C-alpha cells in the first residue's frame, strides 16, 4: 500500500467516520427532538389539565354562587309571599263575624279562666255581648279587634288575649307551611298541564 492508497484509505475511513458521526448526531438530534416533543406534549397536557381543573373550580364557584343567589331570591320571594298571605288572612278576619259569631263569642268567653278581671276589650259591636259575660267589668271597645276579646286583671299585670288576631298570629306558624305546600303543589300541577 502506497502513500496515495494510504491517504485515500484514511480519507475514506475519515469520511465514513464523519458520516457515521453525522448519522449518530442526526439520530441523537431526532431523539432529543422526540423527547422534547414528548415533554412539550406532557407539559401542554399538564397545563391543559391544570387549566381545566382551574376552569372546573371556577365553574364550580360560579355555579355555587348562582345557587346561593337563587336560594336567597327564593327565600326572599317566599318571605314576601308569606307576608302577603298573612296580611290577606288578617284582612279576612272580619268575615268570621257571620251568623254563627254570637256562638263563637260565647265560646271564646268560656275559654277565659275565672278571675278578678278589671278590663275587657272588644270590637264595638260586641260590647253588649261582653257585658252579658262580664257584667261587673269595665268594657272598652277597640275597632282593631275583629272578634273575640282581651281581658286584663285588676293590677293590670295578668292579661289574656283571645282575639281572632291573636289566634291567627299563634296558628300562623303551623298554617304557613301547609299553605306554602299547597301553593307549590298547585304551581307544579300547573307546570305539568
């Protein structure tokens, strides 16, 4: 092997090594690109997941707030409805003064315990009936009383209020849920028809 052959052989070997190195570099670069792409995909996926979680959390906060506001509005509307219902019921109390009222008034008087009553308060139209039940007692009239009566003891400390207004007030706590239930049932029945 001569000089030229040696140089040619070395040159050929060098080119092959360069090509091999070049192929290895390309292969490593491709591997690095692939790993970078995988890592970028993982990062992107993690970011999207994180954003999705954040969006889900944000959506949950918004939904929760909306539910709270809706519940608050519902409670406010129910409170307003309850007040209107009470006012309506209160305004209808005078209608209880019908043909049977004399018997009702007598029954209410019998519910009052025996005592040394000094004052009796009644509707102006009930003054005569009150005198027949409480002959020795001072009778006062009060047009704000729809029916029934209120009595006060001689020292002014003991009082029994047995008026339509007081009965409605005491019964309202039990009546209101039943009325609201009927209203809601009526509304749901209307929606199905």
